[in-house]
C-alpha cells in the first residue's frame, strides 16, 4: 500500500491520537484525521505545531517518519523508529559483516545509475548527454577513477542551459546556500533522504552504516548512499519549478516536491510510485548483503527519455 505524506505548514496544529488515528486539531477542534497505519511521512514546517507524546509514539509504531523543518523551511531533523523487524539482529550482522568487494560493487552500480539519470535530464543526443553516458560506462568498481565527480561538473554546467528552457539562463552553480533553484534541490533531497531512511529501518538495516559514505557524526550514511540515483529526479522537478517562474520555497513549490514521492517510476519490469520503489530498492540491498543477489533494484523516473518501459 502506498503510504501517505502529510505536510503542516500553512497553520499551526496540535497533533494527537484517538483510536489509532492521527488527529490534527486547531483551537480544540479536529480539522483532520488519518489512520496512523496509512502514514509514511509527516512533515512539519510551522513553528507553532505541538504534539502529544502518544502522537509521536503512534507514528513510530506505524513506521512513519516525522520530519521537522527550521526557520528556512528546510528539514532539520528526522524522527524514525528503532526497528522492530523480526530479524533485526541477523540483518545488522549481515550489514556489518558484508565484504569490501560487495560494498565496492554496489557503489559502482549506484554511481552508474546516478550518472545515467543525470544524462536523462539533458537534451537527448547533445554532447553533454553523450559524454555522461560514456562516463557511466567508464565507472570502475568503487568508482576509483572518480567518474561521479567528473560527471557532476559537466552535469551542473549543462543542467539549465542544455535543456528545453529559456535561452537566457546562465550556467548553474550548485550551492546549498545559493539562490533558487538551490532551495528546491535542498528541500527535495531532504524529503527523499527521510523516505529512504524510513525504508531502511523498515528493512531491518541501520541507516548509519553506509556502503561508501563514512562519517562518525552522520546517522544516515546509508541513506546518503542510496539517495544518489534519486537526486536527478529531484533535479528535474526543481528545474521545472524554476522555469515556471518559482524562486521561493512557498506552499505550492513544497507540495510539488513532496508529490515526487508518488511519481511513477520503473524498477526492473514493474511500474509504480517512487515511495514503493524505494522499499523495493532497500529490500534488494538486504538480499545483496545476504549474498542472494548481486544487483540493486534501482528505479528510474518514468518520463526519462532513456526509459522505454514508461509507455502505458
């Protein structure tokens, strides 16, 4: 079942529970009610929002993630459940004992998928598009030649000028603190990171133990590994917003980025919502750790020019 996403930003609300329903109240009156089991992500972007302890524990019991935004409207923290997976001890053992060759092979697959997705965001048969596809083929185990960084430089220099957009757009520079559309990228990436972290926990994995990323202060290294092939999906949506005249991270822009979780993607021979595909990807990662398969199931956006399976 596709889990629902709730955003609280226009008005403050008090979150509580009744009969396993998450209730949103304003001035004591119930203005919304959703079964906790239907929720996948609750994003709070209003400083006046309050919670009961039961509301928080009910979300965790339902394996939902709570994302809290700061003054800049960007996600600042994620509350995810401690896994109650029936095989949690075995899963952690498999995750921590996976061999370096397996990690390196998986990272190669992730980098290749990311570069191919970046290529799909550029005009088909353009020079940057062809170069990125070549870079993807050149990726070695563990990306020892750093094709990811080489591809990134070309991609971002072509992202706005090599597409169906305004002719006057200057070369884009990716900067977390930069002007639009950087704000859309930051927000979209954070939403996907939270969704991936939630899925990892549901699969019995520890988000802190990464395949490639290593940082003692980062509790989501594995989520940061798996998000890489998905970043171009956010890029496409952010560019769409920017070319439509949006520059502020307003209500409409945030909703469009949140809706990315329901976008149709293709995984292997199946089509479905991105949030479901993320779950399939984390499940395939478990099987890779167990030695039952060698390849991750990495979805691609259904509107990609390089995806033949997107036809209805």
